C-alpha cells in the first residue's frame, strides 16, 4: 500500500489527465468525483513498482479508462443518471474551445481514446495500441477515420498528424 | 487543428476542490484496506445470496404449482385420470386406455379448474357415446384430509355427473394412487379391482385393464351375492357382537317407529339397517343377500357417503324423532341382546324378519 504522500503527489500530477478522460467519457461532476476516488484508491492499493513516470502515467490512463467504462456499464449509472446532468461539464468549457470539444465528444466512443491520447497526450500509434490493447494499424485507421469525421464537422481545416 | 484539439483539452483542468475531496477520501480510506476487501467480498456474497434466493423461490414456486396433490379418476369405459395441484387445477391428464386417449386428444384441459375439466370431458362427443344408460360413471377422488370431501362434492355437482343417472363418486386413500399408477391403471379401476379382489383373487390387474368399470362392478356384485349366501350365518353373528347395544336399540326403535308411522315393511328397513351398498339396491337383491354383505362394505360406503338415503346414516335424527313421538319407549326396554339374537335366528329360519316383530308386539 502506498503512503498518503505518494497518493497526494499522484493526485496533483494526474488529476488534470484523469479529469479529461472523465470528461469525454462521463461529462458530469458527480461521476467524475467517483472515478477520481476509484482510480486513486486503486493506485494506493497497487503494490507494483512502476519502472518510470511514463509507466505510471500509462497505468493511470488505463485504470481511468477502465473505471469510466465500468462505470458506464454499471446498472446504477444506466438506470439513474438524469438526462440534464449529462452535458453539464461542457458548460464550463471556454467559449472558443467548445466547438472543438463538442465535435470530439460527438465522435463514436471508440475514436475518443485515440484522439485524446494522440492529440493531447502525444502518444504514438504504437503506444496508444499498447495502452488500449489494440494493434498499431487499428489505431492508425481509428485515428484517420476520426480525423475525417472531425474535418467534416469543423469545416475542412487540415488536422495535422 | 492538432493544436486546437490540444488546447481544447487543455482547458479542462481538475479544480482544487476535486483534488481536495479525492485526497480526503483517500485519507479516510487509508488503513481501511480490510474493509474495502470485505466490501467487495460482501457484494459478491450478497449477489450470490440474492440469486440463490430467487432460484429457491422459483423452484419451490414451480413445485408448489406443478406438484399434484390430489387425483380425480373418471371411469366409464374410457379411463381418465386428472392430477390436481393445490389450487385444484389440472396439472396432468392421463388416459389409461385407448378410449380415454381419444377423448384427451381433442381436449386441452391442463391448467383448467378440475370442475371445468370434468365438464369438458363429460360433454365431449366421444364421451357422450359411452355414457349410455346402462354404463356406470364412477368418479374416484384421492386427496388428503379436508380436501377430498370438497373435491368429491364439487365433482358430483358437475352437470355431466348429475345428468347421468348411473353414476357415483368414491373417495379413496392417497396411497392407492401410487399403487394404481404402478400397475398402469386408473385409480377408479384399481379401487374397483381391490373390491373385486375381496371375493375373487383369480382376476389380475391386467385383466381388469381391458374391462369397463361396469363389468368389474358387475363381477363384484355377482360375487357379493354368492358370498352373502354363503356367509349369512357368520355375518349375523359378527353383526350381533359388533354392534353396540345402543345402536341396535336405536335401529330397532327406528324400525318400530317406521312400522307404525309409515307402514313401511320390515324388509326394506332391514336393508337400511345393514347399510346396504348402493348397487345392491339397484340390483334388487332380496333381503337375505343384502343382509349378508354388510361387513366390508359398510365402511367403504360410509366413507364415501353414498348411502345418504340410508336410514342408518341418520340414526341420531331418528332417535330424536323417536323420543319426540314418545311412542316406542316401552318397546326398547328389555334385553336387547337377547332380542337381537332371537331376531336374527328367526330371520334365518324364516327368511323373513317380519315374524319377529309380530312376535314382539
């Protein structure tokens, strides 16, 4: 079990990243808080020593994505979340970024992880493949299809690699 | 565009409040590892317990609904047996011969109330063919205590049953059901065979299978007649010893009473006294036969309540009447046992028991 200090440090370091993943998965505050607690509790319980910071980050990402997916799958979430809560987090996004985020959020679920990991976290297709448990070529095609959709939505501006 | 996506995501940041609550949560949880594990284990157990409960409820509910607890067998020539659950609904209908199968093929009576099922069977055109005037229609009911009387009464009230003159219903022990099923014949026939066995054990169940119920009853009747001729003496003695003083007194009283009141002759009353079988009345046997056959049958008859019309069944009433009328108290005095024996002797000697009464009066 990790010490409190370690966990607090991890919270400071990864909170933003986890929040972003939660954002594009869950889109509301209460659920995000639940996920935070779950992820850091797991982190605290996790005995394995990470080989480096990248390893830890990737572990965090994977655990967060799993936690979000589990949460979405869970019976209570499916049957109790009121509709008006779903989009509440978008309201706090600054005006100028909202269009892009809305476009990303409207993507089918399978594209969101690669888009986020590639464009924000800067992972390569090979790394994304490792994190998501997909083949590298699958990640390439997911990314290119997602780009196609985003281009259409955001008015044909070129999206760089 | 790449930058736009990056910037857009960058604008999302965990606020301090979120970080703080998470830290507090972790703090609160630190050192409670065991509880966490317990909770996970507990959830699993809870889920398992719930599933087990639902499963158990399902199984017991299923068996509650689908376990037969009572049986109604309908025998004419077609032999049909209905198995009823606790709610008196038909859970299974079995035919024990070809004729029965023909009838059941056309009907779907599963799940119906058994009275409806009986009505449906009775009104089936194939069944109607068998319900001729000379055929017997026998309902045999096997159920646990408390249920059998009601089942029998309701079966009797069914119009099919009422419309057929030559019909009767019998209630038997539940134990007979399994024996009957082991032998592959219906309850009613098995019971009829048991009765026949008392007189003639050369007839096997297999032979019974192919007989109609009226035939089995007919055989029984023939044997009853023979038997009663042979055993008159034995039965008479048996009767005298068995019958308690009081009841003989009552019976005699009642006979006296009827002699005076209605002028009914003694022979008829004698028949009633001995709790004669329904069939005996029908077949018009003479009084000697009737008298002889009382020993085994009176119990069965009594149980099934066939002889409602019998005077013996309503002894108490008649006793009351006797007292009310106040006519016969003198007659009952004296040694009843002696009278009884005299009476039987006389009866045997003369074949006509009216002598006895003439003597007494």
